[in-house]
């Protein structure tokens, strides 16, 4: 799952860039906390957990709805922040059945996936910031890969092939690792000083999908 936002005025000073980076990662951090809160809440409510597991498509629609509103009101503070936090909280509710399943399969698996995700996030972010390469050409490649991944995943919902699911999880890690590098590069070179909401949502989605891909790979290997 990914989202693309148009860029505005380029960041032109070091102070503007530092403020943009600080605001972006602060919002990403808070968004992750809201996702954890949403998952914790859903896991403590068996009826809600069962409803989300029984109606995954409706749950995803409910989660994505605030995101589309954010795309239209991303410059309307503080409405944009509230919508982002609502979106990330609902995302925590939506992924709660996945966390419940893998948590029951192997205690400590979620923690292991989280640690690996944080490590990958740190390495890829550092690489994107210190590299002098222009990653703009990567964007179309990984966005195309994302759409292929979505289409193949939908087909696999019908065929339910465990081996294919493991392969798709590995491709998910590859695609969102690439998108994380691209979105981090855009944060440094493309996004305007007031576009921290757009940048944060993009990086948050990369991080979340990277975590889910790592979790699926670890869970598939254990099973």
C-alpha cells in the first residue's frame, strides 16, 4: 500500500530543510504510536477483532477513507494532523488480526519483526540522506512494482498459495524498501517546507508495509 502526493515549493535553505525533516519524523513517530494504540485497543476487544477479521475489505475501506480526506486537506492545520492520526489509529485496528495471528503462532515474532524493521528503516534512511545519487528515476520503477504487487496479491487471495504468499512478502519488503529510499530522498530534495504531512504519510506507509512484509516472511519461515 502506497500513496503519492504532488510536491510544492522546493526547500531552499538549511533551516527550512531541518524544520521539514524534524516535523516529518515527529509526525511519523506519533503516527506509529497511534497505530500501536489502535492495535492494542482492538486486541483488547474480542468482538471488534472478530469483526475486522470477518470483514477485511470493509475494514480497509474504513481505514483508507481518512487518507483520501488528508490528500485534499493536507494544508489545513490542525485538521490534517487529526485526520492523519485517525487514519493511523484505524490502521492499527485493521492490522490487529494479523498481529493476533502471528503473536499466537510464535511469541516474540512481532518484536523480532519490529526490531528488524527499525534497523532497516535506519539504514535505508541514512543511505538516502548521505547518498549523492538522484533517486528520482527509481520512483516510477517501484510504483509500477507496487501496482504489480497489489494485482498479484489479489490473485493470490483466490488461489491461496502459501509459497506464493511468502514470495509476495519478500517482494513487499523489496518494493517498500525502494519506496522508502525514494520518499526520503524526496523529503530532502523535493518537498516544500510546509509539506511535512504529505512526506510523513508517505514514509509512514513505507514503514508499515515494510514491517508487515518482514512479519509475513518470518511467520512463513516459522510455519
